[in-house]
């Protein structure tokens, strides 16, 4: 089993942190082989960025994402910029706060959640990515809510744990 994951958005939306949380989740707590890369523009915030993650139950011999199996997009610009190489059965997770339905026409396996809106109204704006990870856990058999929480515990300051756990639970709840 090999799953190629691409996450795209703008600087400041938590794209890189989402990929690092997933890498820890799959690598440390689910015992998969992982390879994670990231790319972003020179802007600290607002510039296009992407992160890619390969998850496999075998050694990874090539670190470049080929056909994307799972694509997470936080805004329309990122979706349009990085949607290339989507596999035929790719799962698309999109932040419907910024990505309109007409942009998604013709795609199958689309899972929409207004992650930014939820984060702004119920949490903090910086929880958008974590809401999305919780939502993804409700749709992907290989992604476990408790493992995501463990990754958050390892990677993020303790003062943010409670809020991030709530973000995971809210996202998960929107998907079940």
C-alpha cells in the first residue's frame, strides 16, 4: 500500500504543520514508512505553499508524489495551482469556506468542510488545519483520531493541546 498525499494552501493556513502532524501520526503511531516534503514561496504569509507526504507499508524508494491519492486544499488558488497529477480515484478534501462548488465540478470523491469558518467561529483561526485533519480521520480508515491527538501532543505547545483536541473532535464530528 502506498498513498501519496498533497496538501496545498497559502502561508499561514497551517499547510506545513498539517503535513508534519500527518507524518508523525502515520510514522510514529501507525507504523507506516513516511516521506514528507514541503515547498513555499518567500512570503511568510499569503504565498502559495504545498506539502507532500508519502505513506507506505513498504520502504519508500522514490520521494516524489506521483499520482496524488489524497489532496487537501485550503483555498481555490492552491487547488488550481496544485491539482495536477490527481489519481483517478483521488480523495479531495477541500475547505468550502474558500473553494466554490463550481470549481469542483467533474471531480469525484470530494469531501467538503468549511474548516476556516468553523475555526473562526468556534475555535481560533489557526485551528483550520487541525479541523481538517479531524474531518479527514472520519473519512480515511488509515487515519486515527487518537493518533492525531498524540501527534499534536508531541509537536505543539501544551497550552494549545486542549483547543487542538477540540478542533480534531469538531472536524471528526462533521464527517460522521
